[in-house]
């Protein structure tokens, strides 16, 4: 066999292999939409940073046009995914449970069973900030004050007013995007800003960098009272030095966050998204430090929402069994 024949044979083998790979790739992407949208939250919060980052990573790794959408946060995200207005989003499990059980404040009576859980993200701790010259140092000092609580329909905007009421503190809630409320705080238009996001909360760090502030959360007694009244939250400690102004640990409460997807998304697409997010933790950590908890083993922190079949496939490959009550009707095994 001469050299030309050998080279031609090699080209033929390579072409056959490439064709096989292309066919497999095409088959794997069967039914994929031309583009997908990821619901995040307001600019200045961790959801926006984290969501935009993983959307870009998905686009880079999978070659599907992926955009991040500014939304009102988890409460609205559940409704958007339920309706199919966005294909993927993020949800804190308190609002997630409310939407799942038909108790969402923006769609009462609608059980959002088109939503599927995907990957665990991180815990959202809740914290408050005031300008140092305000004299506000704790929750009790907020009585009678105007307090920013994030977007209407977002997790902080939904729950902080309930928690203040439980603690016997009367506030005037001011709703808005995180960046906007940060500016209002600096301008003296609101007295304090109560928010929840992955640490460090981006807008809090921005305000702190420009003027002296006081960062605070709950006393142990306040924390216990909220934990007793709201079973969807957990105890959490914000470590000292999370911000330059915070020199001691702070007691607070937190909720887990999960990626969510509409049930109509192809199993193969969700499976590939799971791999992109959970198998590239180093890249996710570059997006936001809170991704330190974006790990497969934390899937156990979803106790009620059906997992998407693509997520179940991923967890099975990692030898992480999914509870039978979290397997959706459309799962084929």
C-alpha cells in the first residue's frame, strides 16, 4: 500500500468518525430550543451576578444562545418558569414552596407544578444595613422607619415584612431593585435596607466602600422567634469580616436556593446544563463566591419539588439517589 492510499484511508476513517460524532451531537441536541432565557433578579443582588454568569457559561460550553433576564426575584421566577416565559431560573425554597403549593402571593391558588428543580446553588442569608450616622444598630431601631426590602415579589420583599411583623416591629417597606435601594439609602430617602443574597451582598459592599455603614442582623432571641414561626428558614451565621465593617459573627436566618427549569425542557439539555454548572465549580466560583456550595451533594436540600428528569439522570450518574417523592410523573427511568 503506497503512501497516498494510506493517507486516503486515514482521511476516510477520520471522516467517518467525525460524521458519527456529528450525528451523536445532533441526536443529543434533538428538541433543544434555539435559545433559552434565565430568570435572575434585580441588578445589584447575587442572583443577577450568579445567573448572568452561569448563563454565559452555558452558552460557552453548549453553544446555545443563553440570555439572563432581570426579574423581581424568586417569587416571580416561579411564575415565569411555570408559564414558560423563561426556560430556566433560580428560586429560594421558601417562595418555591409557596408557589408549588398554590400559596404564591402573585398567583394565589395556582399550584406551579410545571416547575422542576435542577441544581443546588447556595444558602441565602438575610442581613440589614444602615448608614453609620443614622444611629440604627439593630432590628428594634427600625420601628417606625422606612426600610428597603428589595423588589416586590422577591424573597426579601415578601418575607422581611412578615418577619418584622412577627417581631413586633412596624416598618414602612420600600420596594425596588437592589442598586436603586442602595442609592436611596445613601441619599437618606430610606432609613435602612434589609436584603437577602449570597455573601458578600454586592450592593452592601458597594455602599460600604463609599461611606461608613452599620451592618446588622438578628439577635439570638429574634432569630429563634422567626425560626419557630417560619419552618422554611434555617439558622445561619454570617462570619466576621465578611465585610470590612463587620468585625463579629452575626446570627441570622437563611434559605436554600435551587436552579429551576420548565418541565418541557429536553432531558438532554437539562442534563448538559447540570454538567456545566456542577462539574465546573472552579468557574462558578469565579462568577461568585457563594458558588462554594454549588455542589451535587447539596441536592438533598430540596425536600418537596420534583426534580427534572435531566437532573435525575445527572444525580444517578453521581450515585446520588433521588427520593421517590421527588420524581416527576413524566420521568421514564
